[in-house]
């Protein structure tokens, strides 16, 4: 009778099974992670962004497509696609804005600006005012005293007047603007303006008092990012 030592064979089988299980576990974890990402919404960390190449990850294509069949959103959507195609890496934002207004037949444009960027607002109006009717309204319209609303002051010893995005929106609503432009409104005030504007809203200048109204610079410079 032969006496075989099966220990090496069983050890090899065990190692093979262990490797297979590890591979299966890793693949399963990746799959669960991808499914969780798709379910919760974490497109930023998607490994391939297959939607850019035709994959309907959300599986809502048919439902969403119905909402682009007609209406104001569809007109804006189509105009935006034309601008992207015709001006890609060739037109700056101001040129795109003029082209957009022309395609949408917008003539009366509202400019909701912050008093802190009055110089830039003047240049904006002087640059395109001969092609569009610009109706501008300052953020301090109505002159609301901060003390009357218990609002925090920048300088405690000085009387200050609050920004009034609702007033800006209503001012432009009453003048029946075709499109309203946010021009340097404060963080939060821009949201309130959007909520109260009857006309479509776009942003031309985003306020950033530290980074020369270029908030994206916080992402480009590691020294700035470290302070966040």
C-alpha cells in the first residue's frame, strides 16, 4: 500500500481557491462600488464616464428625452448646442452671450449687478449696449437698512445697507426682460435672485473678492487649496 503525502496538493488547492476568492471579492467590491456610485450619484469618480460614449448609466434616457421635445427649455437647449458647435474654443463667453441672444431673439436684457463691480458693469454695458437694450439694477436698490432686519455688518461701527436680490428681480420682472444676467452678486444673493426672476437667468461674472472674481483659481493653485 502506497503512502502519499497529500499536504502539498491540498496546500496548492487552498492557495488557488484563496486567490480565486480574493479576485472574486475584489471584483464584487468594485461592482458594488460602481452600483452605489450610479445609484447615489458620484459621477466625478466614475472610472470611464461611459455616458460620454453612449452608455445610459442612469437608464432614464427615454424619460428625459421626452422633456426635450418642445417648450422654452428645448429652444434654449438647441441654441446652446449650436453655440457649442459653432464657437467651440473660438468664442469667449461674452461673444457666446451675444450669439445666444441673437439665436433666441432676446433684445431686452436685465443686468443684476453688485455695486462692488460697478466699473466692470459699466464696461459690460458700454461694450454691448449698442446691440442689446440693457436694463441694469444695482444690488442696493430700495436701500434696505441692515439694522431693520437684524443683519450682520461688515463694519460694526458703520451704517450698512443690505443687498436686495428680490428687489433686483422684481425691478427686472416689471420691465419684462427677455434674459437676466447675474453680474457679481454675492454667494446666496444669486440664488435668491434666480428664485425670483421670471426671465431665464445666466451668470456672466461670479463674485470672488479674494481671487479677482475667478473662483476656479482656488482649484488651480495648491497654495490656495491648502487654506480651504
